[in-house]
C-alpha cells in the first residue's frame, strides 16, 4: 500500500504534513522503515552455549567443520567417492567455505552426501541470526544441529562413537585445553578398557534390536554425549563468526546514494510497497523468523510438510532445555508450547535474503533457479497445487510489469555483503 501513499504525498493527501523525500524517492516514514533492514548487528547472545563467543572454541569448531574421518559409507557415488567408501564427507562438503557455505559441488539443488539430501543446503553465512535452524525449524539451537548432524543418514552418516574416537585420536590436546573434563583415556584403542567405547555406534532406531550404544553403561554414554555437545557448541561458536556485512544496500542506507542503482532503489520501493515482501521479510536479515505456506511446488517425495514434520525433532537430548544446555531455563522457555498442529503443514521458515547472488538455487527444494524465477513465482501469487497445507492469504498475484520484476531482482542483488575472511574459510582439520 505504501506505493499509493507516495503517490498520495504528491497530492498532499497522505497524513497532515507531507514528508520530505529522501534521496528523491522515499518519504521520511519509508526511510525509517528502510533503516530497520540495516545494519547487521552482532549475533544475539546464546546463554545455552557457554562457548558461543569463545574464540578458541570457534577455532576448534572450524577444525571439526572440515573433518571427514568419522563419516560413514557413501550410499551413492559422487565426486566424494565410490559406494561404500567411508571418511569422505565433512560439513564443508555441502557448506563450501569459499561459496558462502552453500553446496556448489553436487549436480543440483539436493546435495550428494552419504545419500542425496531431501532439501537444498542453505548458506551458513549469517545463519546464527535465525531463531530456528533448518527450513522447517527442527533446531532450537545451532549447537543441537551440530551435535546431531554427524549422525544424519543422508549427510555424513557417521555415529557419535566414531566421532568421539576421531576427537580423541586427532584433537585430544585441543579438546582438553578447552573443556573442563578431559577426554576419557579408555577412548584410546590400546587402552585396557577400550571396550567401554565401541569404535562405532549411536542410539538405535525405535523398535530395533540393541546395538553397541545400548551395550554401554549410562555413565559412558553420557561421556560421549558430552563430547558431542561440546563439539556442537564449538561448531556453533565458529558459525557465529560467519557474518557478512556491508552489502551495497547497507552502504546506501548508511549514506552513499551511489551504492545501489536506480533500478535497485525502485525495487526497494516495490519491496516495501506494491509487492509487500516486507510482510514476511523483515529486519536486518530479512526474516520475520516465522513459518508460512507460500506454495512452493514440491519436487520432494514424499511431500515435505515443513514445520509440521520438523517441530517434533526439537525434542532431543541436545536441545536448549536438556541436560547439556548451559541455561536450561532459557532453553525450556524457548521451546515451551510447541505442538504439532495441522495448520503447520507446508509451512517453511521465512528465508533470509542476504547474499542471494551467491546461493542459487532458491527455496527449500531448490526449485527456483534464478531470482527472476523467484520474483515471477511471487508475482503470480505463489504455487497453485502440489504442496502441503493452506497457502498464506498474503500470497496473492501482485501485477508487476516486466520492468518492475527486473527492478525487484536488482534490489535483491544489492543485498550481497562481503565474504567471510580467508582465515575463516580455511580447512584447518588435523592432517
Ligand atoms: C550432504 C550435505 C550436507 C552435509 C555433509 C552437512 N549439511 Fe548442513 N545442511 C544440509 C541441508 C540439505 C540442510 C537443510 C536441512 C533441512 O532444512 O532439513 C542443512 C542445514 C544446516 C544448517 C541449518 C541452516 C539453516 O538455514 O538453518 C546448519 C547450521 C548446518 N546444516 C550445519 C552443518 C554442519 C555443522 C555439518 C557437519 C556436522 C553439516 N551441516 C553437514 C546439507 C548438509
Ligand atoms: C507470506 C510470507 C512471505 C511473503 C509475503 C514473501 N516471502 Fe519470500 N519467503 C517466504 C518463505 C516462507 C520462504 C521460504 C519458502 C520455501 O523455501 O519453501 C521465502 C523465500 C524467499 C526467497 C528464497 C531465498 C532462498 O535463499 O532460497 C526469496 C528470494 C524471497 N523469498 C523473496 C521474496 C520477495 C521478493 C517477496 C515479495 C515479492 C517475498 N519474498 C514475499 C515468505 C514470504
């Protein structure tokens, strides 16, 4: 509606006093709104992770992020290796440090890890500004994501016991310098009591027979879980440093009228006006942190229910309310009242719109190849069929002209900031 207001100002009919026009284009009120999109501040504090802002932990997390040795057998052949090979996949295989931490090596929107992932691998740059991790919000904490991720079957397909052994064998000193309880000497394969920690194993799936994990004492399982939590917290500390700032858009709003093109400025006016993208994309990372059905037509089989499927995954040993949290009260408050209701079907988290030029393809299934495709999707009011749930009432045809579509794309392209430093992109895993 704001576009109409701008028009109305020309007729001196919007409000009592006509606002000044900023940069010849925006009223004071619009400019005030535009300023809510910038600058990107510091990541919000995370009391559930006492290592969140510990620099040594971040450096340790970076090493683990690039570590491959714990990963399980490849179920599909890819550039990573042949079927059955192990030790081939790191977090960095799908979140490539020199590509804004997205996957540019797999042949389409879904990543080749141990198997093909169901969803598109998101950028990890500025990821810690999200309140909920993953497209459907499966993670209330990024350290929970990182503590579980080594075991995800289509990603690295490792096990927590294999992971703990890699930490013992290759990172013992770094770990022991950081954390109060040193690694248990029985993790050494030559220790007399090495059998306490089988070389591989994780909690069995529901209904399956007991495995190596279930053969362990509860105390020893807790030792391994503590290692996973500490390593997850270190990886989150690393992710908290993957921040990109100073996009042309930020420089424009900070006072450089030449930082973005006239087309991008017209696109910005559409974004907060006729196209009403700001109904969901708000704040410095352009997300309202909520979940909506936009009607992205599924390329995923079986159909992806988004938030509905993911919400039950918040219930996990490593969540913010659990025994490994450094502030279980704050962690519990965040996840109180999460209920799997029908209306959550088909909802996905509003995506950040930062550095889009580096992170194609778009949407949770990667079904939009270009930003032009994305804007045309919105212009027609989202998808018609082929998705779960009921489409958000805000998803209506917009009626953008061809030149307006190009302007909106130009604005989205102005949101790419500086890449992370070479130091943060380096593979620092143990040789
Ligand atoms: C095989 C490819 C692959 C590997 C390996 C992988 N990821 Fe991911 N990652 C993905 C995909 C796909 C998603 C989206 C998952 C979803 O939404 O269900 C994702 C999501 C994430 C997210 C949440 C992003 C967001 O927007 O909220 C984080 C954080 C993350 N991964 C970190 C890691 C870490 C840490 C590791 C290693 C322990 C790892 N990933 C290994 C593919 C991968
Ligand atoms: C009703 C809320 C809503 C509105 C309105 C909305 N978006 Fe989105 N946007 C989302 C959600 C939710 C996603 C993630 C959808 C998915 O992957 O299934 C998304 C994803 C995107 C993406 C993909 C980013 C990526 O990295 O994959 C872009 C680009 C985007 N929106 C731009 C826009 C633009 C431009 C407008 C205005 C024309 C707009 N959005 C309006 C909620 C909204």
